């Protein structure tokens, strides 16, 4: 198993909880009905990219089975995929901004590895570039190795602007034979209808709490069982979210939020100010706090006596977060306002 600190979809051969999607692909392959374009959708962190790479490994492995998508992790093909050097696999994603691309290229040229802080500071473009999408045609026009498949993974199609999406649409209209495009989407409702209509659809489901727990034990073996259970409970079926929570101290943050909310209107002002001050220390801590607050709202909706009121409060909170970012308002005041509303609701 790869070191859990550096595990990524391209080197992770372990997929859990998406057996229905695996079965659908395998049946299509065995029945010679494999579509040229597949739209793989679902919530973030449930294994969509891992599934796409598993699909690609299956197609590119000469020793593939007719009974399973599983392939030998140590096969030459899989080693090439893990090292991003397989000639028949192309991955399209947001690239780094131009200045940071130059930093990376200089680091490679000089043979000097970038420090952890330097890597964390690298920024990516807002969208997938149209020029990157256009390289798909050139890639697919070349003859594949061993007369096999050519596979393109786009992670994610949500990151395309209008120009790059239209460029992709032209490719989807006339895909070359024995080529597969795997399009990953976290929000299928925002995609162009013309793109959706040209793809076979695979809707991946959120994982069960037990599956999230299994994956946490695998990827974070030092976690206590009590923490694993708690993380699985607030991750909403997303192992990606559970891992992010585990690495960012989310359980402590969530515990403080629950303490505030359960106090109702009698919360201690010092506790409120302390919680919100820590939450706005960085972008990372703020967005973690935001996600945990929305998770708390979601849990409330399940047990609330007035579901409509709770759902309305959830929508107002989402709106407040959006407005705060778009107008650059005071993040801490936004958190205080939303949590105060939570406290009022829990007082009833």
C-alpha cells in the first residue's frame, strides 16, 4: 500500500463502496457496449477520481480480467500510471498559474526539490485552459501502445469555463474509436446539457459510515477508534472529507461548536469569541469552520421539530457565507451571526 501521506488517485488501487459503478462498467465492457465518454458524478471525496483511475488501469492493462476491474498493482502498466508516464493515458486538470509553473520547471531543471512550504504555496489556475483541452485531439490521434485503448481523465469538468467546455464538446461529438473519456464532476447540475447528453452516466454514491471507518483505518492507522467513529459520523459519506477533518483537528472544532449551540441563548460570550477567533486565523481554518457549521445544520434537519425552519436557516447561512466572500465582509462577524442563530434554534 502506498504511504498514506502521499496517496493520490493515480497510485491508489484500493476502492471501496462503489461496487455498483464497477459492475456497470464491467458489464458494458463484456457486452461490447462500452461508451466512448463517461460522466462520473457525485459528492466530493467519495472516490470518483480513484474510480476513474481504476477504470483506466483496467482498460490499459493487457492482462485485464473479464470478472473484475481489479488489476495487478505491480504490473508495468500500473507502474507507468502511478508515475504519470503511461503513453496512453492523459489527465486534464487545472494547471499551475504561469509564475508558479516557472518555479516548478526551474526546480526540476536545477535538480533541487521544492520545500514543503513552497509546494503548499503553489497556486492553480481558476479554470482548465482551452489549450489543454485542445491537446486531447492530438493525443487521441496517435497510435496507442499494443493497439490498445487511449484514455483521457478530466478532473474535473466543473473546472472548465465556457470556452474550454465548448472545445470539449467538439471532441465528444466525434470521439476516435477505441478511445475513452472519463469526465469527473462534483456538481452535474451545472454542466452543459449538450455535454451530459453525449456521455454515459455513472452516479457514485456517498459511502456508508462503516466504509468510511474502514478507509480511515487504512489511511490513518494511528487514529483512535473513538475518533474514527466520530469522524465517520460527520463526514457525510466522504472519505476525502473525513481525512481532511482528521488532519485539521476538526473533532475539537466540532465539539466546541456543539458546546456553543447546546448552550442556547445562554452561551458564554468568551467561548463564542474564542471559537470564532480561532476559526478566522487562516483560510483553511475558516473554511473548515464553515463546513462544520453546515454539517451541524444538516444533522439538525434530521431531528428538528420544525424541518422547514431549519432548512430555511441552512439556506440563510449558505447565503451569508457566499456574500461574505463575494463582498469581502468580516468573516468573524458572519460566524458569530450564524452561530447565534444556531443557539437560538437550540433554545426551543
